[in-house]
C-alpha cells in the first residue's frame, strides 16, 4: 500500500512542478529581456546627450571639445564610467568627432 501511495504522490506532483519550473523560466527570461531593453535605451540616451553637448559646444565656442571630460565638466554630461566605456575620436576642431559607446 505504501508504494501505491508513493507512486500516486509523485505522479500528482509532476504537473505542478513542471508548471512552477515553466513560470520560473518565463520570469527569468522576462527580467533579462527587460534589463537588455533598459540598457539599450540608456546607451541611446547617453549617445544623444553626448552628441547634443558636442554640437552645443561647437555652436557656443566655435570648436568641438577635445575630450569627453571637457563635456562632463562644462556641459553637464554624466557618464557612468563603471557601466559604459566612451571612445571619443577627434580629427580637427572643426570636424564632428566620432563617439563610440560600449557597455562594460
């Protein structure tokens, strides 16, 4: 009688365990997808902020800034250096610099 009880118990537990595992998997996927979407939007906002500051600097000062630190100090751009790496390549003071942003 005990083995029949055990077999019934485990067969009755399979469906709830599978449903629970599927829910955990779905929630994990949803959270990761939301995080990736948020990171992409934050990078886009940072890119826009940097480009606006660069253009503002050129309009106000008549030249593009020589580095990103200049934008942070004088134009209020805030970069989370622990989260993003910004490459700023300037060719001449009158040519728009190339700005690349990478997630760390």
